[in-house]
C-alpha cells in the first residue's frame, strides 16, 4: 500500500473559499418598518371618530317608544338582472348611385 502524500497527511485541511460576505439585512428591515408604519397610518386615518377619541358616552334618549315596529325579513332571494342581449346589427354602408 502506498502512503499518502505529505501535504495530505497529518496537516489540517485548508479552506480555499473566500470568507462569506457579511449579510446586510438592515435595509430590508428599515423598508419593512417604514412600509408597516405607512400602512398603519393609512388604516388609522380611516377609523371612525368614535373609536379614536372614545368621547363622552352618548346620552340616553328622552323618551323611547314602548313598541318599535320592525320589518320581518323574508326568505333570501336570488336577484338575476334582466339584461336583454343586444341583437347584432347589420351596419351596411349604402352604395353611391351608379355613374351614367
């Protein structure tokens, strides 16, 4: 049996690849944070005023009617729009009169 070469014997292996570049993730974190703040601000501006301020509780009505008439909803109905198909028209161009 043949012995291994001296360079591969007891010496440790050498990594010839370049060291990995440091990962720069902070631009993505900043972009996501700014985007989240913008979306949050837009959603916050669309909230009803009663949810934002809290406000004073509304006063009770002076006199509430004893019986409130309500309409009982009927069964659900499927509403199909009555759209008539437009017939295809034959748009013919009239020919000029024949020349004498």
